[in-house]
C-alpha cells in the first residue's frame, strides 16, 4: 500500500504542477497580449480560429482534484497527510474563487465586442484581473512546494500514543 500511496502522490504532484505550468504559460504568452489594449487586443478569443484554452482547463481541474483526493486517502495514516491536505484544501479554495470571480470576469472581458478603439475601463479591469491572477499563481506555487515537500517525507505511519 505504501508504494501505491507514493505513486498516487507523484501523479497528484505532476497534475498540480501541470496546472501551474499552464497558468505560467498563459501569464507569459497569452495574458499580456489580450490585456494590452482591450477590446482591440481580444481578437485571439473571437472568430472561428479563436484560442480555446478551456480545452486544457476544463479537464485538468477535475483530474487534479481526483488525484489529490485519492492520494490523500492512500496517505491518510502517514506523516504525509498534512502535506497533501493543505495544498488540496488551498487548491479547492482557489478553484472556488476562480469560478466566482476569475472565470466570469475573464468571460465578461474577452467576450466584449471587437473594436479598434481601446476602452480604458475594460483595459483597467483586464489589468486588475491579471494582477489578482498572478497572486493566485504565486499561492499555487507555494502550495506545490508544500506538496513536494510532503513527497520527500517518508510514507511511514504516524506514531500513535498509547494511553
């Protein structure tokens, strides 16, 4: 069972770090382009050949949550438990915030009608979204560090105290 717990924790770590990799890529290559001069800069989200980032984001989150949950179950009675539980709960909270703010705000901004004129209010909203998203990414990196530290811990059972 210990090897299974370790293997599942490795898979959960890979999946979680894949989420961070996707977010990092978007912040380096995509967000600076679309947020630069809204709505003129939104053409990548519109039309027949639009960017379809949801093809990555929609499946990766449930897969990662499932791997976290299964990994936590198999490592529950080990010293790794809290190193899995903290990032799992943190990631879950971040996903709630993502669905309450980040996704709706992103959709509202990126679905604005195309125009060659720059809308200062939309551009300001895009810059606010970007800043808050970078903070979210920094928290994810911290949580991944906790998770990876847990992977380095021996998967030995927690000591029980005799009464």
